C-alpha cells in the first residue's frame, strides 16, 4: 500500500510538473524594461533643436507615465557632438543609455577623423526629418529666393554674409551646396546656435541664414524675417497660418523657387551596440507611443518638421544612403578630415 501511494504521489508530481512546464511554454516571458534610470544623451548644447526635442521626449514620458524608471537628459556637446557619440560607443551592451542624433552623426567623424561611425551603435528609430529654410531680413527687398540669389550673384563673390550654426556642419554644408547650384559665393559666418543666428539676421548683421524653422519661427511670426524657400523635395504640410498671411505650406521648395538645392536633417534615437532585440523593442514601442501623443504632433507642426517615423531595416537603409550622401557633400566642400 505504501508503495502504491508513493507511486501515485510520484505520478501526480510528474503530471503537475508537465502541466507547469506546458503553462510556462504557453505564457510568454515578461517583456524587457529598464531596471534603473536611463541616461538620455544629447550630443549638442542646451537650447538647440536636439536639446529641445530631447527634453520634450522626456516630458512626454513623464506626463503619460510611459516608463517606470526615469529618463535623465545629459548634454555631451564636446567636439561637435563627438563626446556624446563616443560615450554611447563605449557603453556597448548597456540598455540603459540612449542618444538622440542629428546629422553630426555623419559630419563630425568625417570632418574630424574621430573614430566613430553610426554602425558603432544600434539604430532604434527615426523620429522626424528637420527642415532648413533660407531666411532673409524682412526689411530687405527680396520677395523670393530667385531675387535674393540674383542679388548675391550681382554683388559678386564674398559680398553677402550667410550665418549658420557651427563650422563644417549642416548649415555650412547647405551653404556650399547652394553656392555650387547657383554660382554664388557667400561669406559663411558661424555662430554657436540657431537662436543666435536668427538674432544676427534680425539685427541686419548678416544677409541670410539657413536656419531650422523652429529656431526662427518667433521672428518670422513677428514680421522680422522672411522665409524664402525650404530645402526639401516637397512643401511643408502644415497649413495653419503662422504669420498674418502665411503658413509653413505657403513657403515654396527651393527647387520651385529656382534654387535647386535640398537637404533635411535626421532626428533619431540610437542605443549602444550589443543590446538584445528585446531591449531595442522596448524603446521602439516607447517611441511609437510618444509619436502618437497630441503633444508630439503639436511639436511637429510648431517646428514644421517632416514627420517621418521609421524603424528596422528601412531606417538602416536610410542611414546607409544618408552616410553616402554626406560623404559626397563633405568631399565636394573640402570638409573631409583626409582632405585637410
């Protein structure tokens, strides 16, 4: 009898074990999520476009309680962003560190030779493409881009001043591309940030800028600046009036205005190399939720972004093509470190 009960107990235990294993197999493991604060690296200074976007993302996460752990913004702007990118490169396998990227992802290593490439990180998502607009002072007589370029050509080389943010970065690359496409030659004047660039143009210290919309919208709305054209293939989609007479959609593309030059800037999120697919999936899901909020959609319209959201293989393909484009632009401008 004792042996019978022992065998029965063993049988029940075996059945219970099998049932538990079956249940475990049927129940998916809990998805990965951060177990400590996440460091959010901004490879640029405070107040600029990348910093504004990064802090907005942080605010949306807090407002909608999208993460259990806090998202901590840290600015690492040294070396035109190299400090931030190298910090993420060195954090291989760390899922508690992310970085927002702009086109210095490509331009900084190409211009400086710093040992870094976007493939040293894990692409998570493209949040948007940032636009560039050709701006002039509203007191100047030029009503459109064609008139302004014609005046710059008539004045002769190095007579008109073009202000921009930084050297051998996006603004100067666009200026060189503009020169090559139109036969003009500007004096490029670098400043630390887009806000300062807009102030210089309002003050009449320079003739034009190629600032991002969000960095000059206040002065445009106030009637101090004139938006001549946007460096994109299509007009910006936002039709709500920003000034008394114009919406972003009313600004023609530079190609429409007779100035065949285009350039958009990446705003995307990366993680260190060596993270797991589950860890990356957490941030893809997080950013997808952020992009669906009214706060994000309002920010996209306010800043006149190209609201392109992209993940996975399409994003990796875009990065590969963008790197090649930047290498061509940097080479043509003489900005590659090897061409010094």
